[in-house]
C-alpha cells in the first residue's frame, strides 16, 4: 500500500522537477534570512535596553483606584464636581 501524498507535496515535487534552478534559489534566499552568525553581545544589549511591555496590548490597563475623590477626576474635566462635606 502506498503512503498518502498530499496535493501540495505533489505540486512542489512537480515544480522542482520542472524548474531545478529553484533549489539553488531556495538555498540562496535561506542564507539571506536564516543562516547568519549571531552577535551575542548585541543580543544582550538589545535585551537589556528593551522597554517593558504591557501584559495585555489590546486595551489599556485600568487606572488604579485613588483614595481621594477630588483627585479621581482630572482638573479640566467638564463633569468634575468638588467634593462636599
């Protein structure tokens, strides 16, 4: 019994048979993006200088609760009222 071979695998094999120069182009482009020497000193500097990220990037974190009602509203807020005693 023959093993299953996907349509994508068949397509890629057929393409490489028809255009063998793609294999060399694939090696060349892989070297462009992946086969690089790492500079560990630069990686360490990047890690140390990175700014901390918010734990959830899609929405801002809620403001911390404030104990003073007057300081809860910004000074220029239209709806702000002075606390009464």
